[in-house]
C-alpha cells in the first residue's frame, strides 16, 4: 500500500485552501492532505478532482 509523505509548502495559517487532485479513489491521500492543512492552521479546505472513482471507503472517508 502507498503511504504518502505530505509536506505543506508555504503558509496555511488563517487561509482558505483549495486541493486539486487528478483522481480520488479511496480518498486516503485527500484526507491526509486536508488534515495536514488544518494542522498547519487552515481555516477552510475545499477539494476537487477531475476523476472521482470513489471505491471502497472513499465516500465515507470524505464525509468524516
């Protein structure tokens, strides 16, 4: 299984962030990205993808 290492480059504190992904399958990377931005102080995070495959627990992960 792929376990991404995420680094937030630049400041997120007090910012509204937009995450653009090419494909969301199980949403693991997307959720970790959002968590990293919130941990760095983002006040809001929006996400979009060009291909929403959403297999397995993908939808459930994003709902949380």
